[in-house]
C-alpha cells in the first residue's frame, strides 16, 4: 500500500510510521503544520505544533528512511477545530477538540488529500485497533487500556476508518517507548502531550477569556438566587466544584457544583451533587464507525469522556438521534461532549451530546 | 553527481553539482595545512592560493582583485552589503535612513532590510514590479526624486531567483548614480549564467556565490569598490580588508575560483545548451498539461522555468514529483518547510492561492536531456493528482 504517516514529532506517531515502513509499504512522513504562526520551542510538555516538533518528526523520518514533508493545514485546523471549540464554548457547551481534529483534519482533510494524490491510507500513532470484518472495517479498543483512544476516533465513518491505519493498537505505551529507544529515535523519552495543543499555556479559561471576552455575570441557584459572580460563563464546566468563589454558603453547608451554563443570559447555575445526577443522554451528529445500528433499542456501554468508564446502558437509535439510558446515574455531564457507544471492546458509534436528564 | 535513470535533479537554482575540477582542487587544498594569515611557509603558501583565487575571481566578474571580499555565504555577503552600507551612512554627518530596494529580492536581502526597518528606523522605499517580476525603473526614478536626499543606499537583485526575470540593473545604477546613492546588486543567480561585468554594470557592490556555479558550498564574495565604506558585521582578525573577519577558507576559495573560471569560459556554450533544455521542458510541459502558465516573461535566466499549474497545490506537486525522482522547488529553498505563498509571486500581483500552485524547475550545466524528458513524462499524471488534492 501507499501510506501517508502523520508524524507529530511525538514518540507514538514515529513508531507507527516505522512499523508501516517495516511492513514493506511505500510510506511518506507528513507533519501537519496546524498553526500559521508556530512557536519555535515547546513550553513545558504541552503542545505538539512547534517548529521543534517538526524537526523531531523529520529526524525520525530520516532514521526510518522515508521522505518527509510538512503540510500546511493551519487554515483547515482553524476553521474545523479552533473555531468549533470557540463557538461551542460560547454556546455553553464543552467540546472535545481532539475528536474534531480526527474527524475534520487527520481523517478528512489529510485522508482526502492523500487519496487524491494516489495514497491508500493515513497511519497515525493512535492507540486503537481496526479489525476487518465481513461488514467492513470495525473500530476496537487498544490493548493498552490506559492509552486507549478509540473514544476520540469514534467520530470516524466506516469510509474514513477504511483509510486509517493504527499500528500501535496491540502495544502498550511502555513498549512503544522501548521500541523508539531501540530504533534510535531521539524523541523516545519525549513527554506525552497533554491538554489542548492550541492552548500551549494550558490555561483554557484564560485562553477563552482572551477570545470570547470576560463579561461579568451571576452565579445562581435553581431558584435564581444570586450566590456569586463570574468572569465569563463559558469558562465553567458542568460538574465543576472548585473555583466558583461563592459568597453565600449553601443552607445545608454542602459543596455546590455547576449544573448548567446559560450563555444567553450569561449565568452559571449551581446546585447539589444530587442535582447533577443524570441517566438519560441524547445527541445528534451521529457517526457509525461500523455498520449502522438497527433502529430501536439495544444493550451496550456508554462512554462520555476520553478516559471515562464504560457504563452499562440501553441505547436507542431512531434514525436521527442517538440516546442512552444508563443503568446507574452519572454525575456531571456537559453538553458538547461525545457519547460513544461500545459493545464489549468495539466502538459502535458516537453522537455529540445535546441533552441530559 | 550520480543520476539514476529515473531521477532528475532540476533544482540547480538551489544548488548545483560541484564540477569535478573544483572538487579536485577542494580535496587537494583541504589536505594541505596552512592558515592564510600565518607568516610561516605553510601560511604563505595558503595566502598565495587565496590571492591567486582572488585575482581569478576578479577577472571572471570584471572587477579588481582588491574589490573581492570573501564571505562564507551569499547571505553573509548580502547582509554585509545591506547592514554595512546602512550603518556606515549612520556614522556620516547627516544620517540618511532611507533605503531603496524591490519587493522581489531574496530573503537574504529582504529580511535584513526589514530588520533595519524594525530595529533602526530605516525607511524602505520599494520599487514597483510588473507581472513578470521585473522592477520598473520609472518607479525608482520617482522614489529617488522624492526621497533621494535621505536614501543611504539602494539594492536590486540582478535576476530573480524564483521566476528568473533579469532586472534592468545597469539602468537602475545610472539612476542611483545621478543621486550619488551607492548601489548593491545581488547577482548570486546571474553569475556564471549570463554575462556579468562588475565595472561595466556601474554598481558599487555585488554578491556572488560559489555553490550556484559548480563550486563548493560555504564560500561567496561581496565585490565592493575600494571607495565604498562598509561597517563590518564580524569583528576579529580583520582578514578581508578589515571589513570581514574569520579565517579564510582556502580550499573553498580555491575551488570557487576554479568554478568561476570554468563557468565564465563555458558561459556561452552552457547557456545555449541550457536554454535549449529549458525550451524542451517548456514545450513538453505545455503540450502535456492544460491551464499552465510560464512566469518571468521573455527575458529570463537561461535555466529557470517557473510554472503555475492552475488549481494544483504546489506542495502536492513537489511531493508527487519527488516520489517520481523529479526534484524541483516551490520557491526559494529557504522558505521551504512550512510553505508560505511566495512573496515574489504576490508582488507580481498573483493571488495567494494561485501563487501556491507554482513550481520552479531550474536547469544547470549538469542537466541532461534524459532528466528533462523524465520530468515531462511524469508531469501529466502528477498535475492531475495535485489538482485533485487542491480541490476543496
């Protein structure tokens, strides 16, 4: 096969590229320039879009012995990921930009470009497994449960999955680092990237305030009583307990949590932990990363955070909305996050959460 | 250079294959000890090589030996000219902070100019260029009439490194001289490709480089009139006229001189052959691909053929050609990596998206017909795919 190996400059994607090259495929390493104004050097462990990272990726490609190029995807990344991140937060939701990046950049813009240029697939360093079946490729969890990234890949359609290769699905992270060391990659001990790559400081709230403004508003309870004030409602997330700065203690003296963010009237609503409990989740923008589910009710597992637990549930597909009823309540779930349904180890599909209850 | 049957090196404007004669000299000299500034026998021997080389290079460019200042790169020579002339002007009685140049210069000129603008308050007066990237002398006449009294120096490239357009430098030098403004030209791309005579050209300083003419990397020269005062960039031993310090790279200087002599001796025959290879490439590409245009106009360097393939992505063109062994460039090599649309094409009035659809092929003395034919044989399919990749 002719494969484009997406190389971030990190250890995972370098080993992934080496493995597909070793397997005898015709491989080209590509580093995605996602910022039109990249930082020269990493600050701390964060980020994966610096010039230094592209240098690390190039050195790994040299060692593997594959050609290496930088693709400028800054415009696509800005439009498809950063803008979406901002508008979701401005709408009181909590988006997951890694998921959008997989959906819009790595397995959309890059894969489309690769296919147009005569390449068959895009290989990445994601920890997930693609398994071929009689009904086409299916997405499974990685063997390393701590690193499993099937959640952020469950936005891929089966066609996108067909053009994806995940060479690390059967390997645990410590072995990947060891392999990088053995291959002589200088990036073998590079720290994992965390947080959001386009917020290099790691200060999401500050980054959002710089872009969305910091209009002061009220923090209220369910009855509308004002308990404090905030500087930008969108910097709060459902389930958040710390940093609320409430001036009026609760009657029962117990901790209060963010229940809702109401961007239109610029309010943050807080309440008790019990009020956070939900069992009903539903959303749209449904993606099936395997065959489309049959209409009606099924048993499965729901996961709502990248490294969250898989919760037993009954899920329903009505042809437009995907919804799940959890067997046990869940505390604190923000709209905008993804609901991913699994059956055992297989990721069935996903929806962007719109309502909870 | 070894070229396999399926490879085609068509990036000679980036760097050329070293000539066997130059390689031999480089090798011989590198094996011989001696610092040209030392006073003993080994030093005297090295000094003799340097001074002979200086004379040979001077003869090749129509300059006097004492006008040749060796540097480690064309970029260094350009920086020495730009900053050296500007700083010198600041030391003179009435400080002149204006600089006249063009928007199509190489980054080794533009970036120091912009640095002086940012750090030292220089005022840049840039010429207008036409759709072929040729500087309009009338715009320089206007700039000089209006700002001449405050302009410290002017710098205009002899030929454009991306689209190959030859510039009216002699005419620009006349205009500058009328206003007693010193003028520099970056002739890195022209030297060894088209006739170039420092004294006849009428400029005060001129940059040439070794590796663009079959010489080694890491050696270049600023040709500067003795009367032109320059403030040094590098301070130290003062080896080159007290203007440039650093131990002279005798092996590279000697090999540069050899390459300079050969490229001058073969100028006519090389350029005739290169022109015909260029014509073959242009004919082959325009017959194979639709909606393609050749940039740079009628009066270009013999070896540069710069194309815009409407709707194709330059990055994709480069990658796909490279995969077929055809090596060319989307712009100057320095801006490769994270691709920006070429400032030259933008100055020529191209929209950024169209500018990104462009590729430069550059032909040199080592280029063969087989290499040209290899490029022609793969271009059709490459453009189809690069256009598919460019479709949103």
